C-alpha cells in the first residue's frame, strides 16, 4: 500500500470528519501513518477488525455520514465478514480500506481472492489500480457507498503500477424516474376507497425528512401513523401514532393494525418483521413508495407502486387531497386517542423476578427510568437483550436507536456502540447485550476505555444462550449445552480501567442511576436475570 497510501489517505481525510476505525497491520500501516501525520485524520484502534467495521457501522447510522474502517490483508479482511454482511443487509454506507498482497507473490501466506470475499459478504469492491488513479479510485469507493447505501471494500495492493487505464464514471445504482400523475391518482383513489388507512414510515422516510408531509397526509385521510423499528419515535407526540409496526408492537397497536384495510408504506421494505409474518394488515391493500423500484413489492405485492423520494411523493399526494378539500374522520376519535395516550410499557405482564435474578422486562423498564433521556440505545442480539429493551427503552429520535441485527448475529452491539459514541460525543450510549454476545466482543470494552467514551454496557446475564435455552425446553431437549458459568464481567471491566458492577435486582440498578446518567468512564453493569421469563418475541418467532 506504500506508494498509493498518501493519495488514499488524502481522499479519506477529505471525505469524512469522523475517525477511521480498525486495526493496524503491515498492509495498512503506511495508509494510517499518512492519514494521521500528514492529513489530520484520526484513527481509533479497535481490538479486532470486526470491531472496527462495527464501529464504522454504528458511526454511520447515528451520524448519517459514511463510516470508515481499515484492516490489513488476508486474515485482517476475513475477520470483517460478519459485520460487512450486517452493514450490507442494513444498507449502511461505509468504506473499508484494506490492503492486498503483492500479486507477484502468489505463495504469500495471506494471499486471498479479496474480490470474491467481498462479493460473498454482499459488499461492493473497488480496487486501486495504480498510483496515478489512487485518488479517483478512492473517491469512487465513497461515491458508491453513498449511492448504493452499502459497504464498499477499497482494495489497495501493496505494489501498484504507476499508470493504469482509466475507468469511466462511477458505478452505482441507476437513477430511477419518479412515478407519474397516473400512479399518484391511483394511490389517492385507493386510499379514499378505504375506511381504515395506516400511514407507515420506514428509515427511507426519515432520511428524506418526510415527517411533516406524512403527518398531514394521515390527518387528511383520518389515518393512523406507524413506523418500522428503525424509524421508531418518528411520530412521537402525534395523538394517533400507534408506534412500532411488527413483532414489537404492543397489544393495542396489533389490534388496530390487524383491522387496517389500506396501508401507505413510505421508505420501508414492508418485510415480514414489519408485518409480523403477515399477522398484521391482513387483507389490506398496499400503496408502496420507495426510491428503488425493485424494492417495491419484494415481500408483499403492492396494488400501487410509487417510485420516488418519500417526502416528495407524500407532498404530491397532499396536493391532490388539498385541491379536493379532503379531510376525513377515518380512525380519528377522542376515545381512540385517549386509549393510545394511556398505554404503558408496563401493561400486560407481572414481574417474575426471583432469588436467581431479575425479570428482564422489569430491568428494561428501570433502564428507561435511570438512563439519561437523550441517550443513544444500541441493542444486541439474544433472548433477553433483544426484545424488552426495544419495546421499553425509549429514544429521542430514530437515529438514536442502533440495531445491528440485519444479519441476525449476536455480539455486534459493543462495537457499534463505540462508533455511535464517536458520532455523538457527550451523549451516553447504552449498549444492551446478552452475556453470550458480550463474551464475543468483550475485548472492545478496552477500546471504549482507551477512547474515554460515555458508553454504558448492560449485560443481560441469564448464564446461557437464552434463545437456545428456551428453544431446547420447548423441544424437550436437555438444556445443558446452552448453559454457561460466565466470568466476573464487572471485575474484568474494572481491570480494563472502566467501572464495573454486578447486580441482581431492579432496586440495585436504580441505585446506580447517578453513575449511569453521568459516567466518568465506560461502565459495565452485569445484571443477573431469572430464566423463568420467556419473552413475547421468542414465542412469536418460534411459532412463526
């Protein structure tokens, strides 16, 4: 990478205000040296390469900018595969700057077909072709990350020719023409023919700034407002907002969304998670708006396809309704508004804490009370870590929820939290992780300590791989293979230079409130849980 390192570093420094996350190796050391000493860039050294990509992912999700990571060639790159797939599935724009071995030394022990590896991980691949084209090739990688909204592996061989044939243009998604007035008219007619309309916003609607237009659209149609998980709290404060649509919806929301006869989907894939495997929306007719025509109808057929930006399309629909003076009652009634306003996350369960530990639902409710209101929430995979925090710990806005579960993997939360903390310095980042996932990523707590980040790690510790434990019980299989004696997580956190606490009750968690609201250093709270509780999410998943 030596010859091209300065050119690559120059473009990276110009493209991002954030740090470059990752691990130094012989292949990328010249790049990192040029970045930090010559171009004013920052490097955050993570414990492993996967932590670097996860941090870049978390940074991108919270900041809205392209995240940047780096790894050396061979095993450095192979360590990034799971987070690359996660970023690709979650449509996170990031650039992974990696080295490549000398093509003239095929016997090199770290030689690997890195293009094929990137393709298998569903990432784009851009290779620097020469020292003369290094800047243009690096700029292409960033352009593709933005236009395709996925990770791009920027491959920089350690030996490059001085010149190479030029590449024309930047490959990316082709611009799609916005839908015409006929489709707008069909969508309006369909919505007006329905009695119980729902306006559903996803992450694409959030990115486009469509909130004001969607709220008025719902008001004129007498519709309910709902969001996908990744757009959570987008309609906070609106009296007819039901919250999250899908497997994490509460009982009232599920009842209402099941009875909808028309749903207008903006900037969301409308996948089985949002429809709870088809349990919601029943026979409702679908109007689906997305910038990507190929994404419309992928998971459920749409009666009307609206290709275009969510805000622009919503405004075009509004123009029709305003011109016709449409303002219907629909769902809207004071009694329903009252029921929606009186909901509480505490509804529908009885605390089952016992001598072995706390009820995870009660822990999540307590975290909602004791964490600062402006927190960023990162949710890892796992039985206890996943379900209750998503439903019960509120965030101020959609970008403050980081949900690295597009690939269904555990162990990704702590790395993502490090990136989120760099994206919003001064904000407390709460990473709720399972004990199994924490064991996979505990080394990154050292990264948080070295960087002095306001990260609070909540280990939901049931001493097991909880999902597998409950699945074994359900199937009549002995649970021993899923049960583990974990180390003293609190002691390990203190040994690394952070604060660590081991607790077994909600009362003890509430006593830690001052330390969690204003942490002086990274904090790890090991919360012992009872295994008696089988979450609603687990029950629906295993019955689906």
